[in-house]
């Protein structure tokens, strides 16, 4: 069955540095992958989507890559700020016409001033 | 304002007492879904609906029911809640299915079953 791993439960970095979060998937090939941000007690908020034929996507300080050979997506936040502290979820699609997503368990990012 | 609204935000109940968590979206979205989020397990899909009168099971449907009589509403029903259904529940919607449309989430319902 499909398996999603975000291989850091928590990541602590200094303000101004680049945060890099990893999402690995096994046993299938998603057509696209989404990244969400979740603050404590709130619902996830969509950030970026990248499709299998795209190597990289950018949005302001965010960058996502999608390596279908390595079965991996990387999520980067450049010039990180304390306000970026949150849990980040990766969500590849499950395949099929329904378009359902499978969510990783998330990486909790803490940016220290 | 475009949003997904869940009610209630917090709910404490006892084993066996039927309850309904409401979910409503004002974006005319076709797709709606319910998730539960538990520590160490992440977000898991309970049920989803691709359109009115069309619902299907997700990964963890046991103990739950849903209905989709109107496009905007997708209530989650627990006929006989048990303590293992204590969790944080999220409703979500998106414009289309199968195209990568992003999910819009509600702010969650924290349910405690004693």
C-alpha cells in the first residue's frame, strides 16, 4: 500500500536560514503532490501544488521540488522567520479519479529569532 | 468570505449518545471530505463525497456515517460514539476531484467521548 514519510517530526532552525523539509513516498507514483501549513488548533492551509512533470515550483519564499526517480519532494522556506513556525504537511494524491490525498504526519518547524 | 464552517468547535459527550458534526461550505465546491487527526497518526480520511448524493468510504469509516443531500452541507454522524473516536475532526472541500484542486479546511471540531 502507499506510504508517505516526512522524515523529520521536528526541525529547529535559526531565523534567516533556509528550512528544508522532506517528503518521501513508496509503492506508487502520484500525479501531483501538495504542501499544507497547519497552525495549532487550526485546519491545514494549502500552500503549493507540484505535478509529476514539474521539477520545481516557487511562490515567494517557498520552493517545492518533485523528484519522481527518488520518489521525494523537498519543501524549502528561504529567509525563514519566526512566523513560519508551524507544522507542514505533504499530501500526494492517491491516484484514481477521486483525487483523494494521502497526508504525511507532518514536520513541526520552529524558527528561533 | 469563502469558507468551510464546522460546528461545534468543541464537543464532550458520553459513550453511545448519538451526535452530529455539521459542515457547510459557501464556495459551491463539488468535493467534500471528513478527516480525523490523531497524534502520531496524522490526518486520516473518514468519508468523502464527489457530489450530491454520492459518498464513499475513506481509510477509517467504521463508526461514522455521512450524507450529502445538498451541495453545501456534509454532516458527520456518530450513531454510537465510543472513546476511540475522541479526536480532532476536520471537514474539507475542493472545487473538483482528480485535478489537484487544493483542499479548503474548516477549523476543526475537537471531540471527546467519555
